[in-house]
């Protein structure tokens, strides 16, 4: 599979705070890449950088071989036909004064196009809504239905890649499963690529074939789903997986836990060297002196750690 999206050395500073610090990622056509980590680790900022909703302080983003970083709004318009986004809060991402039809027609207008007769109704059917919903306002829908409208808007121009920024975290658990299944069905039908951002490892495991783990603005591990869940190499990843409940009560009661000490450091004053060292029981002097690079191991497994797990 050819690389569709590539981000290299992305850095984003907001005054004294470095929200994203040297993130490098690649997504192939039709691939689902998960991006996970604690709240405040820089996942959503990374999403906005790779979709060029905000500009990076440093680094580059390319899509389908075209460099995006220096493009103006006019040049970005053609790219945005193939690169779309689903937002975390479905209500705040939908204009409350516009009908669903007007919301779904907006992507076409932005590209100087018009939907074909019946195309809006067909979009609604594809995401599990009814054609008559087209003439209602967003406030008349449940959270799950509103997110389906957001998904329909992202699908309108038949994109190649959709960045999903925590698309189910604001929804009830039963509705989350429906939305995740919808995303999987649409990917199979359209051969869509996803960058799926979440703090819920269960959701990521269901949707993604490859997963990147972020900590304090940096990527500390990248691996296939099987490798990451079966043999995590970074101590932080092991701690995240330890917190995921297992549906067997006997195993859940007896399995070992990895409990991190301390809180996530402030991005305004990150630790020297490895950003995770202040919470890691494997840290040594080299961890304080040198920031570990993200290095590739066997099977494409990448880890940024001076003392990785065996």
C-alpha cells in the first residue's frame, strides 16, 4: 500500500507550551491508524495539524505526495476534498441554525459543486438515518444521530482519509458501539483510511490495524494492533493496557497492574531527556540526559525508550 498521509517532525507551540513535540506519522491508503494517550498528550492538536486546521510551528505534512505545510486556503481546497474530519462533540460541530440538508450541502458549495438530486437523502441512508431527517435542525437529534450527521458530512465528497477526533467519547456506551460498527462498515465499502484518535483502547482495538501511543506531545511507540496488545515495548504503553478491563472477572481480579506514580508533567515545563522518566520505574541516568529516538525494531515495531520491555 502506498503512503497517503505523512507527517514529519511536527511541533506546535502555544506560547511557552509545546503541545506537540516532534511527531512523525504515516498512514497508507485504506489503513486505520489509532492515536492514543492520556488527555492533554497532544492527540487533538496533532489531528488539527495533519488536517491543516492549524499551522505547525515546525515540521511538514504531505498528502498523496503533495506538501501541505506552505499551501494557502485556495490551494488547500482541492486537498480537503480527499481529507476530511469528524469532531468529538457532534453538537458543537454542527451549525444549530442550519438544517441537516444545508449542513450536508456545505462541503459541495465549498468546492463549487452541487449535490445530485437525492444525493443528500442517500448520504443519510448510508449513515443509518432517514431521508426525512434532511429538513430538521441538529438540536432535534440525539447525540448518536448528530454524530451520524457529522459522519455523513465527512463522507459527502468521497474522501480518501478521515481524521476521527475522539468521535465516540461524548456518546453513551451503547451508542458508541453502533458508531464504531458504522465506521468499520463504511471503511469496507469505500476503502477509507482513518486516523482514529481516542483514549479508549477498546475502541481503538476494534477499529485500528496499527496504533501510535502519545505521551506529553511525543510518539513513544508505534506497532500493529497484535504487537501492541500482545507485547508492548514501552513502559507507558504497558501501563495503559493494564488499565483496560478484561471481561472475565476471575482474570480481572488476579492479573498484575501497572500503577504509574505522579501526574502527567506540564507541557510548559517538561522533564529533560525522556518525557516519561519521572513516572517510570525503569528510568536511569541516561533517561534524564538524553531523549530516546523513535527506533524501528523487528516487525516494524517502533519504540522510543532507552530500556524497552523485552
